[in-house]
């Protein structure tokens, strides 16, 4: 029986070995290749994903650098625009001050001319009034003094003597 058991064990071992070899062949032919292919595809997919992540990271860094550059340019342009606006404001204010000063000077000069004209007109009016008043006074004085003919003759002679009749 031991022998039988030993034969049975050896036969069982051979059968199990054959089944194992058949199983390895079947697995190698039908399962092992697809499993290896799936693992290889997964490995390639992981490597591609890592490469894409690396590229994306580099692109993000490039975009950050580009954004910083654009922001710096925008700040420089903003500062230039603000400086230009300040200069333009100062120029406009200066021109407005100059124009106001010029206009004020013109108005002052016109006022002086108006004052001078009115002063001359007033002086002429005063002179004509004084002249008219002097003529009236002289007329009144002459009427009183020249009532007699001898006073008239004396006045004419004095006038002729004082004037040069060449």
C-alpha cells in the first residue's frame, strides 16, 4: 500500500505538474500576454502623464513669467501715461494762467485807456465849461465897464498895443 500510495503520489505529482505546465502554457498564451500588455500600456500611460504634467508645469511657469513681464510692462506704461497726464495738466494749467494773466493785463490796459479817455473827456468838458463860464463872466464885466464910449476906446487901444500886428 505504501507503494501504491507512493505510486499514486508520484502519479499525482506528475499529473499536477502536467496540469501546471498546461496551465502555464494556457496562461502564457491567453492571459500572460494581455496582462503584460496591460501593464506595459499602464506604464506608458503613467510616463506620458508624468511628461504631460512636467510640460504643463513648465508651461505654467512660462505663463507666470510672461504674466509678470506683461504686468511690469503695464506698470511702466501706466506710469508713463500718468506722467504724461501730469505734464499735460501742468501745461494746460500754465497756459490757462498765462492766458488769464494776458487777459487780465489787456483788461487793465483797456481800463487805463478808458480812464484816460474819460479823464480827457472830463477835462475837455471842464475846460469848455470854464471857457463858457469865463466868457459869461467877461461878458458881464465888459457890459458893466463898457457902458461908456471912453472905456471902449481905451480897451481897443490896449488890445491893439498888446497884440503884434505885423
